[in-house]
C-alpha cells in the first residue's frame, strides 16, 4: 500500500484492518499495491505495469451507460426489465461494479456484495467521487449500497431476518483461467489473481434460490458448463456471454 500525505490515516487504517504492509512508495517486491492518491484510489500491478480503478462518471463505464443498449441489452433482459417492471437486484459478485452500475442507470435499486477489501475500497472510492454528480445522486437515492463480506454469509444472515428479499440475485463467478493470458483483459487478470477460482458458486446458487423473490441469474462464458447440476429454466445469450436464468416458484 502506498499513500499520499492527505490519505495517510485512511491508508493506515486500511492497512491495520486488513493486515497489509504500509509503504511510503511503490515497491516491486509486491505484485499488487493499493495506491491512495489525494483524489483517487487505484490498484497497481507491478507485473503488468498497469493500474486499475473504478470511475462511474467517465471512461468505459460512462461509455457503456451511453452506448450499451439500455433495456434492450442482454443483461437487462436477463434481469427481467420490462416496461413498468424495474426489479431490485442483489449483485453477489460485484468485482469492479460494471454490471451493477449499468443496471442502476436503468433504474434498478442495486445492492453490491464484494468479498475483497481491495475491490471494495475501489468501488467505495468511486461512489464517494461520483456522489457530487447530480445524475449519480439519482442512483444513490433509488438505492446503490455496497457491502464488504462473503455473499453466502450475507444471504444466510438475511434469510434469518425479516429483511425484504431482492427480486433478482445476480451471480457472476470468476471465469476459469485461460491458457492464453493475452486473451484476458488486464483488469480481469488482476481480478483473477485477487480472487482465484470461485469454488463455492454451487452453494451460492442454492442460497440465492432460497432468498430471491423472482429469479437468480448466473453469468457464464457462452460455451461454459452451468455452475451446478441444476438446470436453468431458460437463458439469454449475447456474442460471448450466456445468462442462465433460474425462476423462483414460491408456494
């Protein structure tokens, strides 16, 4: 972890909480380093010599919001967005919050779960920076909440309370490692190194099916196997992605 003078206390608190070393400058001894700049938090990968951050107001997310296809895109259809229907969504694998942000811009109240404290800090910083923007204020008012915890733990806890369940639970497991790493974008390579392979997705699906009100949606590579032996009710496909949809049948 590296920090500016203005971010010293924040970086120190994060370091103590998560038991990470606190550095005064970048150090190639560490593959991944969280950089606390005065106006931005970003993650530096010394092996790839690149940084990643989250920005809801410009860059790829802003472009996707503007040109992604609105409610006509595959992910919106998979979630069940229709005229007059805007479901609440629990995103159990937030990552860099790209899908969650797109769904929020379409009017969905979204709760994000991210187990990595590093990715959580990137999203939290992006929310803080975007909160001064009027359009993002609308998103915050409709509901855009993020929690740093394990998704299975979160759902299990919610099942024992009277908390209102989301209409849709979204699961986007880490894709299997590819042999040709050049095919994987740098930000996804970094996420894979942070998370490794998701080995509890079958359990997460089981818990999600108990908690969601209307459906569970699982994002997969177009030719990948389902994440469990349960057969989805239907699926929606785009060029490289498949959304497996499990509808909920309540008694």
